[in-house]
């Protein structure tokens, strides 16, 4: 199923006082053979994808969701909505990233292409919800080469970043619809103000429906773009660039 880009709604949501469930947004939904999401054995056959043109080479944004290890399979409707079960994958599991992780991960893939458009560098942002309706923003900045990863809302860095933006921590047993997004921006100079302005280039959004779709929290905190903690979280996260065979955390 093909979706049109919704650049204007993304810009409006960025300054909205509240965030609501976002409609799945992409150009193609299907297999992305080049993606391993930083590990091995992670499904790449159902990925919401949005290609975009850069100065010299095309780029791509991709998002999906999948089960962790031996957890129940995450399914999808073929149109950008994934279906997962509430709960934790292993009550005794503890890692450097956090404990009591959910049964499912969200996966992202960014090919920045040439990394710029007619001299204007591209920057990227990742959006996630620890509570339905409360969107947090991770600023990835400029990227060189493919960047991808498989993340869990139970990870410590996720909840630390969400808390710094006024959002609530993730509850792996909570049911509802969680939204995830990727966006690319062109950083161009505004001649009238001599200020750098981020102009939207492309975006991709998916939803993950956990348990009962009617158990959705009220819209929560405002988007808080521009946090300086984004790159710190990415460094602590330890996924970043492609690491074949690293496995799923």
C-alpha cells in the first residue's frame, strides 16, 4: 500500500501542544533486503519505506517492528500498523541497556544518500512514544553511510530521553497504539535572517498496536525539538552505525 508524504502535518505536529496518534506514512511497504537493523535474524520483509533524492545519490528512511528473541510473533496489516502483545520477554533478563524489556522492538534504517541537497546538509530525527500520545525526539544530526538499529522502549536511554522531554516512562504491560517516526531535514540558510532553517525533506511513520486497541492513553506532552541530549543518548545507546552480527539487545 502506498501513502503520500505528509510533510505539512509533521511540521505542524512539531509545534503542537499535544500529539495524537499519527497515521502510517510511507511510499513503499515491503521487504528491505539491505537492512539487518544492527543484528542478525531480525525480520526485514515488512518495512515502511520512504525514498528521497539528494544531490548525488538517493536516500531512504525505513521503519518496522518485530518480536524479541522467542517472543510471540509481531504481525502487521501490510499498511504500516504492527500488532504486538503486552508483557516482558524475560523477567530475569538484565543488560547494559535496561531490564524488563517488552516483547517487541522497533527497528529503523536510514540511508542518507549523499547527505546533502544542493549544498545544504541533511539532518535526521527519530521519534518514539513511551506512552501513547507522548512523542519524544532523538536528534541524530548529520549522518554518513547507513545508520540502523533495533531498539526497545524499555531501554534506559529511551526513558531517560523521554523523561527529559516531560514524557512518562514506558510500561511494557500497557496496551495502546504507539507511534514511531523518522524524518530528514535540509539545513539551509535563510537569507533574510542569516539563520539556518531546517526544511522537511521526507518522513516515515508506523504504529504498533499493543493488545487492546481501545486502551489508548490521552494525548500527552508537547513535542520538544532541539534537546541537547539527543546525541548523548545515541552515544550511550551504542548502536549507531551498522554492526553486522551484533544481535538484538
